[in-house]
DNA sequence: CAACAACCTGGACTGCACTCCAGGTCAACC
DNA sequence: GGTTGACCTGGAGTGCAGTCCAGGTTGTTG
C-alpha cells in the first residue's frame, strides 16, 4: 500500500544501512523485487525500508547472511514453508535470550572488576 | 598462589579456547608471562585460566582484540593507569547494556513476527 | 632406538560481512 | 552541449579474528 519511493541515498539515510550494503543484501537475496525508475535506478518502498530494518535487527543479534537468505528463500516458496520459517525465528529467539543471559554475566564480571579499582570518583580531563 | 600447571591441551579443554587461539592471544599481548617447562612447552597457571575466561567474556560481548590489548598494556604500565582502565570497563559496560536493550527489542520483533504465523503447534519430525 | 603424540615457531590462509573501485549511464542545470 | 552528481554493474579489496600449515623439537612408550 505504500506509494513513497525512496532513492538509494534516501533509503540509506532512513535505515542507516549503506548503499553498498543495500546492494549487497539484494545480491544475496535478502531483498527482492526492488522497483526501478525508467533510468534503471532503484526506488525503494516503505515496505522495503521496514524489511531492511528487520534484517538489521536480526543481523545485529547474530543471524548470519546465510540464515537470512534461507529465511527469505522460504518466504518466496510459499505458505507450506511456514513451519520452517517459524522454527528459524524461534531458534534465533533462543539465541538472543542466551546472548542476553551471557551479557548479564558480563555485566556482573565488569562490576566485579570495577570494584577492585579505588572507589574515589575522578573527573575526566 | 596457584601451583597447578596446565598443558596447552588442558588449558584449551578448561577454557573452551583453542590452542591456536591461546597462542594468538599471547602473540597479541592479551596473555603474558606464560610459564614454560624445561622443554619449552607452555604451562598455564590457574590464574591464566581465569584471565582467559575474562578475555572470552569481554570478546564475546564485542570488545575487540585491539581494545583488550590496550587494557592489558595499561595494566602492565602501573597503577597510574587505573583511571583509563576503569574508563575502558565502564565504556564497555555501557556497550553491553545497549546490547541487552537492542536484544530486548529484537525479541519483541521476533515475537511480533511469530504472532503472524498460525498459532497451532507443530511437532517437529 | 623407532615411532608416535604433543608441542614449538613464523607465517600463510580462511570466512564473514561488508566496502571500494573502474568504467559506464542518466538527469539536471548552466 | 558539457559538466556535475547520483546511480548502475561486476568484480576486487579490506579488516577482523581466528585457524591452519610446514618443518622441527621433545619426551614417552614398546
């Protein structure tokens, strides 16, 4: 339903993903059916922008390009792939929860180490 | 105070860090003064093992080798570097907190996407 | 003492996820 | 109509963090 058309530069600005990376994602099959102007230049839709934000979210939490490609390929293949797609997401969900746990442990360790340093505050110059 | 001496294989087993990576960390200055047997073979102490676990914890939460080297170098330089070491840790602490926050957002996004899939459970075969 | 495993060194290689480049096209403005 | 800037393509290059390898030494075991 979105009519907005974003140029590559606008898309990069909006999503925080570089133009090169946007092209890379497209090449790798993570982003398909990107519209083109008569000139051949890409025109991204709002939906493309939302999807790229999802991609970034999953990438930033450790999903690999390979896994994302698999997920996208399944989506293109039809409804019958839903179970596997759901499984990919639930697996990744578990990974993210493990990462959170791991990071809580890291916070405790950092705090422990910090407690060994002298307690007087110091203004940084 | 630790008298235990661990061979490279035992150290790898204990810390979950490969022998090659242990040597790599040593080369990069993240692990110094590793003892040697008369044969020239490394003998790691319990303290080395604890420190490697700290290294892994920081690495796994995104601290780079470069930053870890900096931290180690400072430690070797004396007490007057404490403020900077404390700063490195507090900076990294903030990063880890941001990562936790980011991951909570990711969980919400994953759950949102999962909610679009049919709600009936499916036994995996 | 032969052979085998574990270790040593310096240096080359790998995989991942980008990132950059050359050479060319398109649109707009002067 | 020439130049400027955004964009195009295919392919090469980068940086990080390991990981692997060749060629050699040590030390244990039959």
